[in-house]
């Protein structure tokens, strides 16, 4: 069972690394119906400008994300702010991880995806699955010591996200889900039934959601093996980079590239998202032994190989997926990476697999 813990010195350093996609924070602004002139109120104490905040590729530190949530809570007129925010965080807002969850064969496998890849979206959150007889319990915890109001808000948001994903997969409200919150029962607890279909309890030792295994094994009518495989590869790449060089500029650029349509991120936009100049970014990447183009080629080539070897997609479809609007350009790039055409690579790989 995982509980909220105090940070070690290394973890404090991690929490100051910009790795959280800013779309979550912008959805807080949308929930508050803020006008452009009101954005500085949401960004108070974050050192972020409104321009930086509005850029799609901006990454936030854990402290900045939590501060924005804290500011949003104070700006909101609704005591059920956390529940409202959870309703806005649909699977599509979670990038490749959300795509993976939606295409999973069943809820249990989707929960395993959340457990494995949640740190690629929210660096300070953890999920742990435990089996108790014929019941699966999902425990959610946070690596940072949180103010009680923030813990309550995040807990409510996570519970709504869980139930929405589960409802999509099994095709109906998950009335069997039993949710245990660590906070005391709030004055607005009657609102919970508007967002959560199952029974809720309060003042529990851990934040947990229990659901029968039989429900978790209901087949997902929207499952798609090819989509699942593609999303899994992308999530695995992001997690590997997160573990290998979490603080490097190389990692931050790779995370940006994998969080957006492949091939779209420009070096200028990446530098702006990191609040540095293009020249400074180039120098940092050079010091780490690479360049923006090399990182881009590495990711695109890995994705291209994954699509060629693990799907039946045509070369033209893959080129579009990798944001090559001209199939000939994709063929030239692939030949530069591997000294052979995409079709030759696929045939060689298939022949090797039969041996």
C-alpha cells in the first residue's frame, strides 16, 4: 500500500524539473472561465508569464502545477471544484497514455497502463494495484506533502477521472466502484453522487478505489489492438527517457516531441517552451552529445520501425502519421536512417521473424 510520503533530497530536485504538460493547467483556467486579463491571477507565485502559459509545448514543474491548482481553488466559486475539474480531464487530455487506456482490452489492463505510465503525465503521482480476493483495489498517492485542501481537490479529480475511464471501457456507469477518500467528509458531499456512481467513504488511511475483478474483465467494445500497440510503444519510450536522463535538456525535448503530433515541434517552439533561446538550447544539446535534429530523427525512426513491423499500415499511412505530408520525403528520410526503403525494411524484418 502506498501512502503520501515526505520527499528525499533527490525527489525534491525531481519535483523542480519541468516535465508536466501545461494543458492540465490551462483546463483549470477553462473551468474557471478566465479571460486573458485574469490569467495572471492563476499564475501567481509560479514565475510564469501569460504568454508562456498559453504555449502548447510549455512544461511545468510539480511546484508550478500545484501552485496553479492552489490558485484555481481560491478563484473558484464552487466548493466541488475538484470534481468539476475531473469531469474536464477526459482521456484525450492525457496524451498517449489516455489513448492507450481507451484502446485497452479491458479495465484491468487499462489500470495496469495507468500504473506504469502515470509518471509520464504527472510526475508526483503514483498508482498501485492490489488484488484482495475477487476485488481489485487501486491506491493513488502523491510524492509531495500537500496542503489538505489540495489533497482533497486532487483526490476528487483523480476519482472522477478513474470512473470516467472505467465507464468508457465497460460501457456503463461503474456503480460497483467503492471509493475511499483520506479527507473528512466535506460540507458538499451530496454533490459527489453527481460525479461518482458508487459509494464513497471518508477519513480513510489511503486514497483507494475498489472494484470487482469481474467488472475489470468486461471486454472493451472500443478496444483496438493496433492502436493499443502504437500507444504502448510511445508510452514506453517516454517512461524510458524519464528514468534514464530525467534532468537533461534532451529528455525535455523528447518528452515534448512525444506529447504532440510527431514531427510538428520546431526548435524555436521547443526553446520558447523551456524559456531559453534557440542558441542556448542548441548549446545544451551539444553539451549532452546531440542536437535537435538528431533527437527528432531518433524518435521518428523508432516510431517508423514500430509501425512497419507491428502493423499492416501502408507506407503512405505511416508517413502521414509521422507528419510527412509528402510520401517521397518520408522515403528519403527513412533511407537516410537505415540505408534501405521502408518496404525493404518491412520485408527484411518479416523474413527475420520467420527464421
